[in-house]
C-alpha cells in the first residue's frame, strides 16, 4: 500500500480510503447497501490487512447509524485507523439541525464523537456548501474544534473552486486553521473536477480524496453497450449521482477499460481505480462495497501500475471537451501556463504549439 501526504499537512494516508456509506442501510442509504456490525468488522479486517489506514463516513449516513456501527467495529483498533467524517446535512427537523453554523458544527461534532466512541476526529469535512452562513463563522467554529483537540485536520467536500478559495482566504485573514483537503466526485466517467477543483488543489496544496471513483458502479465492467445489465442493477437512465451526460463516451471508455483489464488479467474496476491514482493532486480514493468480494477486488487496485500507454488511452477516450475559458487558453496562452493550468490543459496541448 502506498501512502501520500494529505495536502500540505504532515499526515500520511493510504491511497485507498475505506468508505462506509453502506453501513446501516437505513432510509435513503439502503440503496447503497446494508452492512451490519459483523460485516463491518470483516471489511475492516480486510482493509487493515491491505494496509488501509483511513476510514471515511458522515453523520448523515443512515442518520448516524454508519458512525455508530463504525464506532463499535473499531473497538480495540482505533489506534490503527484515522477517522474522517462530515457535517452539513440535516440531522433533525429543527431550523438549526443543518448547515455550517457554529451551533450546528459544534453540536454535530460532539454527536459524531459519541457515536464513533472516540475522543477526536482526524479529518472533519464540510460536507457541502452553505451559502447562508458567513464563512467567518464556519471557519472559526472549525478552528475552535481543532484548538480544543476534538478535531485534528479539516477539509471540505462538494465545494466549487471559488467556494474553496473563499474559505481558504477567510481562514488566512482570520488566522484560523486552514483546510488541508477536499473530497470530490472524479472518475473516468465524470471529469468535471479537472476544470477548477484539481487545479485549485495543485495551486494551493490541497489533498484530494475522491468519492465514487467507480461512478456508482458504472465503471465496474458490468454495464456494456447493447447488453442488459445484471439483475438488480440500475438502468443507465436512472443515474442521478453521478449523472450520465454522454452515454456514447461512457461506453467507449468502458470498452477500453475492459480491453486493458482482460489483457492484464484484472477487473475493469481495478483499472479504473489505478487510472485515478495517476491523476494530479489525487491523494486517496474512497472505496466502499456491498460485498467482501467487491472490497477485496477493489483493494487490489493499490498494487496495479498502469503503463504510460494505458494511461493515455484511458485519458483520451474519456476526455470531455474543454469549456470556456479553457479552450481559449489552450489556443492562445499555451506558452505561459503554470502547473495548475496544465493539470487540465496539458493533455490537450500535446503536439501543439501556442497560436499567439
């Protein structure tokens, strides 16, 4: 297992993070899985044996049940694993039971600590943007939690580029503890994060954790052009997260994934995960599984190294068109681009020179 520094912190985390959205299986989250305590313990054993040193959850997963199961499953093993959890979404019906206010952040941190049966959270992440709470209030609340020892590091998830920059500047001006990471959706199926979020991470030294690196199973190899998906699987048009905007490009990508996987004697999922680990700024991929067999297969991706040719093939077949202003920058600014710019534009400029 490889370990990478989390942003500009001194914390090293494994390139695979164990995700626990499947724990509990209550309400909406029953769609993702219903791992019970015994199953959680077995999956943690598999992860520890593979060298995984970080587990990701959220207070909202199964209305807190995911954290509770994780807390029980960690009994006697807390010192071997870092815990990342999140705050933002509704945890009750009251007017202050959601958001990123000081009230909600501190109350939910204390609730998460009780459920997790521990005295601190290693990485506390803002689960989503809150446009109604002043960022000064949010960042000061997180700073308070760090200084009182309840949280070690802070991050954000599902922010836009300007949200991230505003949060980091607010922390800088206020003298608050800075963000060290962000958690984003990013995969061969959906590369939107390359427009702003990956360049921001390169430029600002943020670590990147990736949620749903297999696009909710779309990149597992079981969805093929012209073939019926296995029984119990969703139809392609049913996907809301992540949405499918270009079905043709998705199937083209899957075909290349399967070709590489068959040639290597591995699964398409392993190839998709291995590709993600080659991308700029990526620190760790959050993987979860309904079954032990799926988890075991996904854990093998940490040991798979793709050739440069395989990486390029996958990049080209899954590459989306450049949005504005990036196509303009590719055409006119190629001679004066920095590392953060090239995280997006580099592949588009191969074999080209600046036009102006």
